[in-house]
C-alpha cells in the first residue's frame, strides 16, 4: 500500500513538475555541452550584475551616505561582514572560476553555493532596513530570478535555489517580526517571480534540449561509419581538434590509442571480404568499452585501423584500458585461420599520452601513437606499446622509424 501511494505521488509530482533529463550517457554529454555553451553568456551577465552590485555595496561618496542612512551606524559591522565576508569573496570566486580551467568541474557547484549566499545576504539586509522604513522588496524579485537567468544553472538546480530564496525571505521576515499588508504583498510578488521564472526557464530549457537532441541525431547519422556503427574518421578529426583545444585550456592530458588488426589482409584472403567486414564490425563493438566518458571517442580510423581518444587520461588509466581491450577481444574468440600470432583475431595497440601545450599540435600527438603502433608490431604484435616522454623529442612529420603506411597491416 505504501509503495503504491509513493508511486502515485511520484507520478503526480512528475505531472506537476516535469523532469528535464536524458538517459545516460546523453545527459552527461548535454550537461558538459550546456556548461560550455552558457559560459560566455554567464560571464557577461555576471560582469553586468555583479559590477552594479559591487558599486552600490562598496563605492564611497553618496553611496556611503545612502548605506549609512539605510542601515544606521549601529548595523555597519553586520553590513561590513555581509559585504566583505560573503558578497565580495563570492563574486570574485564566480569570476575566477568562469575564466579558468576550474569552470568545467566547479562552476555548477560554485553557482549553487554563491546564489543562496547572495540571497541570504540580501534577506538580512532587508531585515536591517525595516526599522528605518526602507526595504529591498523591489530588488528581491530580481534575486529570485537570478538562479534562472544569471548563473547558467540547469532547471532543477535553478528551481531549488529560487525556492530557497523565497523560503529564506519568508522565514527571515517572520523571525524578525516584519509583518503587515505590505509584507504579504511583497511575499506574493516574490513567490510569483519564482513561479513565472520557473515556467519561462522550463520552456527555454526544454527548447534547448530539443534542439540539442535534434542536432545529436543529425550529427550521429553523418558521423557514423556505416560498416561498424562507431564514429567515422570525419568525426574523429573534428573531435580531436576540439578536445585538443579544451585540454590545452584546462591543462589536462589526452591519450590516443591506435588499434590495428594483426594480419588482416591474410584474414581477407582466407575468409573473404564479407567475413572480413563482419570481423571489423565485431572488433569495433569491443572499443566503446574504453570510451565511456562524455568526452571520450571510439572511431574507425581507416581500413582495419581504429582510434580511441581519451580525455583527462594518464598513463596508468591507458595501461588498464589496453589490458581490458585485449582481454575483451580474447573473450570474443574470433577465429583467424591465417594468423601466425594466434588462432584467434588479435590487434596491436599504439598509445600516446601527452599534455597539450602551445608549442605542439594534434598532428604530432597522432604521429606519436602511430610510431607506438609500429613499435608494437615490430615487437611481435598482439601487444601494446605506450609512448609519452618520447613526445618531447618528436619532430612532426619526421618518423624515427621509416615505414610505408601499409606495413602495419
């Protein structure tokens, strides 16, 4: 009975407040895209709103006289604590995060802390003003709307923050003994601002999500390899350029795995090209095991060669991923009657681990993985070779081990 009631309650809540979420991993991908997409807008809005606020809170002259008249000399200590202990540090924290590599990981959390801190500070100031006949009632609707449109929050985050502001405003007034018809009207305006802001933000976020989903569907159809079903070379090249720039900004390492089937020409000669196509598709189905995170990518690089691009991946993770890939292919037990290495299909992996810097380019990154792949084949195939320190001495376009492109087959 209890479970049935809980289920009905959840259904009712879902109808009244619909959730805006995708299934994983699409939701994580959307959140990463949304954060980066909103970055410039959020940054500009913060400069405008916080700049005006800081002038009012910190400027001298008539602003100092205004603060003294509004709060009174007896409350200056409390006002100074709010200004210099909460509002100014939180404003600086928001700006620092939005302009540094901390943005991707910490901006959402920072916004959900800073917005309530600002709101509670304004509630306290509003309470301090009332004995002198002043109020922040005209400002509070903007404070309630800020989580929806200023901080770049997702819908659920914005609703929670805005409701917290309304609750703090109501409880603060009640505890401070602020009452009367004007206070009731002010509460109504603040609650209405929360509701109308939530409705507008919901419609906006739903539209953003629909457009994102439509673009993803189109992108997926254009960037998928028709034979194997994983991403194609075009997608790999585009993703490499984007990820290189992002890793450069955030100062995190990238890893590239070039995976090449061993003696695949002999497989085609013995089993035929249709069997070869089926083999490629089965091998391709193994690769997404290593590319599960939002920015990771598995793609067909060309012919019987595949690529796995990993974001924020250090050598120990790459070693683990390569071991897992070899083990997964071994479990698949795809027979290879013409291989001198094994009775089953195997592959060699050349991996490169680098941290992008301004003096290097993605081409050198790919070349390093290519040389590691060649080294793996030279050492007997069906193995992994990882290169990282070699990147410092690499000259792009000049292979240390000369070879023709087809020799890796």
